[in-house]
């Protein structure tokens, strides 16, 4: 009995000194003759005859996608993995799923794995949906009778009953995801690995999947590894979160602290910046933002009794009527805590240049770091006219606020309408 108890306390996933190195550039020339030519050219110190003009072969250069990862995950844990693109998240999941082998290190798995690393992972496109369910179940060591018991439940959850006997090569990407998730969620695996694939499905199905993952972890005791850039889903599912950077784990612990660290790594504060104007501008876009600047400051840490003053440079490229500037404030870069819409503006000329001045009252904000998103909208047409993602670089920090020192944002709600923005005015000229 004591021995069984000890076995149960062992990590279901154990990673020791995990490294993965990739070679950069073209690995070979696809023919033995061309490889032989390249080999002798290198040996004789001559240019490679198989490299195209203007290109350079990256000889001997490598990338450490993972660089010494140590990790233990206990049975029943729901662990989020976050980080900027290229941090090593997907590489680690591929190694755990045995899609590729590590360069160094050891992976110990004490359970069966189902994984969704991309749309259609684990499916044979020539087989029908039903046949792929049997194939996946067999891979997990289930008998045909065990799979039959789960079949109706899997088909019902997947919402593709009408197409279940159709080859999956004819499925849309959304149908692929629905069936693949349903298989992963209902077959007898101990570990579920998910890599941002739910973004393909529709909103209602995403909600159903998130609910199913929560049940799998809390009720069924299954272990979940979930990679996502959607912080609300990380909060909803995970009880522990890992932040990765440059192939290493830089934080492992509380979900909220992990999200805070991730936000700081993702968005860098700047006092001023010139924004690149795109070469091609969509037909429904009336203008572009050219710059932003925090006025009258040499730092971005504000007292709660101060006001934030920002100037946005702008260029109007076509006449437009009744547009409004919408400012949205996000806490830690991911949680909307308020928004504000300016009065309507009218531009009867193209090629106008000028700037917006915006003043924001910070007295109702709790201590922490904030990011702003600015959009121009045309309410009568019900559409956004301009949206510059680059303005997520615009951020600031509120120091201790005695008025709201004990205040915490409730992440389960959208906004608080506590954002007070004043004096949004457009000025022609530079």
C-alpha cells in the first residue's frame, strides 16, 4: 500500500536538462550531385555553386530552441505555458509528444499522452473521421470495445456527426479541430497537450472545449499542458503557469504573476516613438498613426494624482465624416479595465497631417502597469477605420495609490468604466 502511495506521488512528467538544437539555413541540396559539388567547393575554399545569387548559406550556424529545461509536473495539474514567439513553447511540446527527439537531456513520462500541436495532428487524411477515432484509440492502447463505448460521446461533442464517415481530408480546419479535440478529450489518456489550436474553432465551441478541459483536470484528474497567447483562457483553465524566454523557463508558479512577467517581456515602455507607415493601406482605412509621445515627462512612472498627457501624430489619407477616437486601457496588457470615446470629428480633405492630444486622469487606477490601445471608429458604419497594433507599445505605470491601495481588478469582468480621458483634440499641422 505504501509502495502504491509513493508511486502516485511521482511526477507524471519529469524533464531533466532538456536541450534542442536546430541547424539554420538549407541543410542539403536535394540531390547527391549538388551536395558533392557544395562539399568540394567548401573544401577548396571556393564559393558554393548551388547558392543562388544574393543568398548566403548559413554554414555551421545553429539555434538552441531549448537550452536546459528542468521541470516536474504532478498528476492532475493544469499547467499553462506562455512566452513570446520563439521562446521554445511549441518545441517543448513536440519533444514531449515525441514528434522530434531532444539534442540533450531526459524526458520521463508516466502516462499516456494525447496531443494537439496543430490542426489535424495525428489524423490520416485518407481515413474517415470514425476510422481516425479508432486509430487514435488504438495508439493509446484501447480495445475496440472500449472505443465503441466512447464513440457516441466523441461524435456528439465534435459537432461533425453529419461528416463522421467522410474522409477528413475534406474537412475544414474548424471541423478538424472539433474532431481532434473531442478525440483528445474523451479517449483514455493521462496527459492532454494543447498548443493554441482552439483559436481555429468558433467561439461557442471554444467555450465548450475550455469547460471540458477544466472538467478533465479538476474532476477526472488528468494532467493538462496548455500553450496560449490568450491570457483569459490561461486563467480559466490553469492552476500553475510557466513563462519561457529564449529556450529557458524564467518563471514557474502563480498564474497572475506569470501573466505579469509575460506582459513585461511582451511590451516595452517608451516615452516616444516614430511609427512605420505601411506601404499599402486598406481601402476602408481613413488614416495612419505616425508617432506617439508622452508629454512633459522623462519617465513612465506616475503618481495617482498626476495626469498622463499623450500626443499621437496622424495622417489623414481620405475625406471622412463623423469619426471618433476610442481609447481602451488594459491592465498588465491583457485585461480591459475601461474605455473612452471622443466627440465626433470631420475631415473634408485628404493628406491632412496633425496630431491628437489626450489627457488621462489616473486617480481611479490601482497600482500596476497599464497599456493603451487607440482606434478610430465610424459609428454610423459600425466599423473600425484604423487600428494600429503598434500602439500596444504605449504603456505606463501607476505607483502606489493610497486611495485605492487595497483594490484588485476582478479579471472575470469586462472593464469598470473608470477610465477618464479628457481633451482629445485634433490639430492640423505638425
